[in-house]
């Protein structure tokens, strides 16, 4: 049994523990252990969120969701890491993970290990825990400009950030003149030069903070 659709968290009778985390940024795109998907992690509304940003086999649906209105929603763009808060004094975030195999939410943590690995651990009812390691496929990303403005923060000055994504290294870049990283996933369209937060040729998801499921989350 898997704890979440693209996380591959295997439930077992115990868990041996996580490698101590180094100071690192969990944001960016991560390839799950079985390489069937990328999960984009970004800070939205003060919490870390993760959403499916690329699928090896496109066209997945959330068919096991108990909400009948969501059974046909695409898994691409679906939130998997939910409202994860940083734990004081450690580089670890805790919140919930969505298990699309049964349509339920479970407690979970994410812990950066160095700069290129992210440890995922999930538990059912506080026990039967399991985990896996994700591998970075795109660099850390800045705070969502759209999200910051929505929260009332001052608009940034200088060059506007350039949109990036699954194949370009995250949601937004440092500046419009910064070179784009090498692609990490196949292109899916022909549109280019998207504005910050918009979808572009290489990135069907864009800024995950703008996804309705995340933008509309009530704290």
C-alpha cells in the first residue's frame, strides 16, 4: 500500500529514521523515488505545499477521492503536500500528505538532506510509518510574487522575475536576464515567454501558489 499517489511512501511495521538534515531549501521540483512524477514544492501563504508538476504517464485522475465532484480531476496539478509548517529549530516541515490511493489525508514530514535530496516520511494514525527519498531536478525557487502581493506585501522593484517550472527550475527565476536551467521534463506546448505565475511551453502548472486548491486554502 502506498501512502500517497506519487510519493511512494510504503507503509510498514516500523521506520528506521531519517538521515540528519542539513540547512537547505525544500522548494523546487523533485523526482519521486520510482521516477513516475515530479512534485513541485513552494512556499505559499507561509506554508510549504507540493503539487504534481509532471507525470511520466499523463492523464491520471483522482478516482479514489471520496468527494464525487473530484473523482475526475486531473492528478497533474493536484496538491500532495498540504500546508506544511516549519518545526522550530530544525530544517523540517510537518503537515499532511494526500493519499490518492484511498482519497485520505495522513500526517507527514519533509526534511531536506543536503541540497539535492528530500526525505519524505508519513504515518497513519501516528504509527505504521514509511518514507522515501526524492531527488532534486530543478533548483530552489523564490517566494511566489503573486502570493506575496496577494498577502499585501510591497511589489518587488527592478527586473520582473521570469517564470520557470518543471523543466525550467521552479516557479519564478531571479530575474528576467538570468539564464534558464536545463530542462528536466519534456515540453508539452508551444507557447513561450510566459509572465510570472503563468503557464509556459515547458511547464503546464506554473506557480503552484495560484492553483485554486492552494490559493483558496483556509487557515
